[in-house]
């Protein structure tokens, strides 16, 4: 488990084994269960102790994102108390994991080629799913506008992405770079 503190935002990165050990895999599928809430509270306490963050005055919103190795990334973001004055913090655009659903191989080739030509070589994986293909990639949401008309839909739900990673048949890793290099040399 890796824990970092960035201006009060606690970021916890768990491996696949740690995700199962702490019960976070259950959170991804049933976030309202008592076990899921207890698991998240336990992780928050561990992270807060490691970075000496006070839990009594703050409430946290929680964001969970699956990562490619089967683990997950959890952000505990403190909510600001009403009535207190805080400096405005400029939000930085964060990359998120998306699954771009494509209906056929031609669309896969075109999307990979466009992303490669745009210089996007973020970690990505191509999967065969029931309805065609899914390219799971971690990018800024603005990048998706370049390939929007070629995709059937873009999925950003952690549950749907986890289902793709679990049940999809992986075709290759780094598909954008591999296909882009191949088609660029035609």
C-alpha cells in the first residue's frame, strides 16, 4: 500500500492482493454495504495515521479508480466546512480511465492511428467484448473528442471498466502505439 498526502487529499494505491485483503473489491460492486463502508473507514484511518491528518473535524468524499494491474487508486478528499474561509485551490485536470467501445476492427485501427498521431501513448489495453472491442486507456477527457465519432460509446464507470478488465479477452497491451507504428509505416 502506498499513501500520499497532497494538500490534504489522501491518495491510497493498492495492489490487487491488497484490494482483496481490505475488501475494496466488494466496494467496486456494492458501495452501499456495511462491509464496504467499514473497509473504506479502515483504509482512511490507516492513511490518516501515516500522514498525521486529523479525522475529527473533516468529512471526506471518496473516489475509487481501478488500475491496470488489478489494484485500485482511492482518493479521500476532505470536504470544506461551511463558514470557514479557505484559499481557492486551482483544480488540475486529472487523467481518468476510459473504455472506448468500438464496433469493428476498422474502427479500432482508425482510433489507434488517430490517438498515435496526436501523440497519445498512455498505457492502454485492447479487449474483445460481446459487442465488439473496448480500448481501455487512461487519458484526459478532452482527448476523447478526437475519436468520439468513431466509437459506439465511451464508458467511464469504474464498474464497467472492471467488468471489461475481468471478462473481456485481452488482445494486446499498448495497442495505440503498436497499431499506430504499424499503420504509420505503410
